[in-house]
C-alpha cells in the first residue's frame, strides 16, 4: 500500500512541477491583448486549473511561405514624426529569407494562423513594463539595423528615412511606393579562387556564374543559414577585380567541414578524385566534352543542364544515343528546317527512321534504305538554307 502511495505522490509532484514550469510568464499577461484559446483549452483557466495546450509556436513558425503570399511593399508610417514613412520592400526580403533563417527572423512568436503586425506585441508607447520586449520603435530598428549596418557599414538615419522638412512640399500626398518585383541581382563574382591549406592542389577554381546560370543552382543551395553580409557587403565588393575574387581559407578545417557545401553535388569527386577541383594553378570552366567524353553540338551547347539531366542535385551519366531523348519525334512535332534543310515534297512525310537509321541523328542520313542510286550529301532531299549558329 505504501508503494502505491509513493507512486501516486510522485506522479502528482511531476504534474505540478510541469504546470509551474510552463507558468513562467508575465504575471500581468491576463490584462494584455492575447487570445486565451491559443494557450488554454478551457474557457476560464485558473492558476489551479490552467488547462494548458502544448505550445504550438515552433511547429507553426516553420510553415510560413510569405515570399509567395505576402505583400510586395509595406509602408511603415505608424511612428511618423520627424521623419517620413519608410517603404519596406517586403517581397525582396522574403525571397532571400531562406538563406538566413527564414521568415521567423521577423515573424517570431506568431502562434496563430493569422500573421499579426509588429504592433500587436510591441507597444507604440515607450513603456518598460516588460524589459525583455522592446517597444515598436526599438523592434523596428533592432530588426533592420543589425543586418544593414553590417553590409553597408552605415548607421545614419537618412539611409532609410527621409527627414520631414524635405517632404513639406508633399505633406498632404501619400508617399510613392516603388514596386520591387524581385530581389535585385547582385554583382556576384564570376570566378572565386579559393586558396586552401592542402599540400597538393592548393587552389580551387570555382566558377560562380556557371553554377547559377548553367547548372541552375539557387542561392540557398550553398548559402543557407548565412548572414546577409556574406554577400551584401560594399567593402567586400571592392575586392572583386575583373569578375574574380580571391579568397584565402580562414583557419584549418576538416575534410567534412571544407567540403560541406560541395558534397551534395560532388560526393564522388570529394571521395575519389581531388584533382577534379584542386590544382596548383587556375583551372578552366566546365567542358562537357572533356569531362564526359561527349562534346555538345550546336543544338545542345546552349541548353541548361536540367533540360537533359532533370532537376537533380547530382547529375548522372546519360545514354547519349539520340533516341534515348528524342524517340517521340515525327513529322507533326518536329520542324526539320531548324537543321538547315527544308524537306521537299517527296520526303516531308517520310518517317525519321527512313533516313536516320536507328534514330541516330548525329550520323549522316542514309539514302540506301529507299534509293539504290542516291547518297548524302551528293543528293540532298530538299533545300539547304542558312541558319544562325
């Protein structure tokens, strides 16, 4: 009987300690503008019966998709006094939020579906009843200045604000909103030369523009959980000369740390072929013929890699026979004149395989399947035209 009593008392103590732990909040929070149902399951919670729900904060914070749903621009004029209103390009920031932590950097502690404005929690009046929560002016500046002063190295008010004395002429008109459709493209370096601490192959030539324009990588693929200043720094931009940036490794890193950003796409090379990236001199750009053994012709050289390899992080070797991709070509869906040859009346309705054996379009067409006395290119089945290469 005593054993059962001890178990029961232990269970009660456990429940009581958890309730107390969850009640470490403002003593006056019942007077604040908070929806009780967010935290409490019963209509009239008390200290003795709090009816606490599991806090949904972190689960909800990770479901935001503001870059698609949110407004393009927001005019911040709540605190307009000696300065004019601030035009905040919301969409521009939301598009880049995946790199540096997500939308929760600004939309923190939003525990219900509706996205509340900052003023819902941060008071306009500068009251210090809760010192852990800044007033609205402090919240705005805390969110904005930490990033902006790092990349611009400026903290002047005029970098964001226009003094009211310059707005007197238009004081009765609404501020003009400059529509920003997407994030302004950075003047990123085309080439980055990494100087490493390895004994052999101290240099790694990274063609930044190739990875974006040719391989189709998004910024967040490499620059995830980074601060804005990693790219947006006016001082660092001065070090880019003729499109090239030289970077020296800061301190020794393990193989795993040094290749963390590369291994998702270059796992095979990292594990088995260091010379693919490392050398003692600057390496040339990616050459499909040298790397794969299959030189791209004029029809393929301008295609993005995803057109053939699909939207995969790590591209794999493909079957380079024409029919592996173009087995569905016929007279209805293929315009033959893009090859520089307009087929005549006798050939325009012929099947592709009548001339291209086994649908091998890289080999010269064969006339012998239908003709005993004709051959290509001596006999052309149509009219040759000049095409732009």
